[in-house]
C-alpha cells in the first residue's frame, strides 16, 4: 500500500514527558495542543513522512506556578520560541511492529537529530466507518542539548532538575477522507 495522509485525533492522543526532580522522584507533564502531518503506510512505516508541531504554551504539569515558570525565559521562553517541532529524516524497522524514527527536533531555537522507538499498535475501522491506526513511542533527550539549563543546587548535593527528559507518545490517527 502507498503512503496516504493521516489526521491525528488529539482527543485520543497525547505527548507526555517526565523529568527527575530533586534526584529522587519524577515530575510528569503533557502538552495539550499539538498538530501533525503524517503520510504513511501503517503496515510499513519506513517510507513515512512525519511532522509534529507542539504549542509549548500548552504545557501542563498540574501546577500553575511551575507551568508559568516553564513558559518563562528560564526554560522554554515561549515569547521567543512558541513551538517545538519534529520532522522525520530516517525510519528503520527494528522488528515486526517496531521502528526507530529519527528526525530533526527543534526546541528553544536549537535543532538536533533525535531517535524515538515507535510501535505500530494496530489498525481498524471506527464506529463511523473511518480507518484508524494507533502508535506509541518513547525516547529520551537531554534538555541541556537545547540550551535549557536552568537548575538549582541542592543542599544535600545534586541538582533540583534532571537533564534527561523521557518523552512518551500515544497517537491515534484516521486516514484522511
């Protein structure tokens, strides 16, 4: 089957993250607003074209003060860098339904190549007759690679915020009519 356009169903999808806090626990968050352009054959993602744009102001860690700080110049600086983008450059099949998706991630004015492990979760027809497909994914990035370096030393040693960010994706998309 050839690549076709797919529309991401934001109500059934999520882009989440977690980061180590005080070196002992993880703080989690999500981005509430994002868009994607996907052209793919779900049975073989190796030829897919995948692009994501995330509205960074939609960050939600369930703490208003923390979210405001994350939007500030100390972190994402959304006035200057309102979006985070990803554009696939290479996709390699690693097993039956699993792929390594490499692409250009642009965040905070810095673009770097990052790889995410993506699993094709399945395909079917929804109650309204549309063909749908599901994907999940995970990857780790270092926030310091994107000049997101704000931190504070702890009295007991170590730092307030870890450098490694774990990104998790759950995507449901329907074939464009």
